[in-house]
C-alpha cells in the first residue's frame, strides 16, 4: 500500500511540476496542521493532537490524515510501550524538510493585511531562510523522533 500511495501522488495524471507535486502532498489544511502540531508543539499521539488542536479537527479526519501522512512517508508510527492501543507519531526526514516551508507559509500569511493571522513569537526566529533556530529545531527533532 505504501508504495502505491507514494506512486499515486507523484505520478497522478500528468503532474510533473514540482509545485504541483508539493501541492498534492499538502493538499488540505489538516495535513499541514497535523504536521505543525507534531513538529512545533510536540503533540505526538492521536489523543494529544485531538485534545490540543485549536482548529477542532474532527476525530475521523484526524485518523485519516495520520494514516495518509504515514502512507506517504511523512510520519512513522510506533506502538507505545505504556499503552497498548496508543501510537506515537514521529516525523520523517521528508517531513523535516517541510518545516522551513511551513515557517515560510506563516511569514507570508503575517505579511498579508487581508488575513487575520495571529503572530506567534517563536515562529519569528524560524522564518529566515538561513535561520539558526530552524537548524537547531530540526536537529533536535531528529534526535527526539529518532530519525535515521
């Protein structure tokens, strides 16, 4: 299934433009929000994401997005030794590559007067293309998420 999903995304129709492929991967707000919650707010279980999500993601939608993000290789899931039914989600290397893009999205939305984006202080340091804070965040996530 995993290979099918990845192949389906990158080879769907005549999509060969790299922007179109990225848009297909991040095609809805929920995928980006789930990645945000895991990366920036350390919400790594289904329950933690559901309980701490300001956007009120519906339970079935969250389950579908977590599965999809695992299927396309942006997340890994492992069992929790302390709770038989719980999974702990970890970012993969491709997901870490999206963090500067997500910070750029935040910077863009804050620069637009017509949008009501709330300024989040920690994102300020992450938004520069050569941000030391972003490098340190990604390096730390590599360790805490055990990315090889």
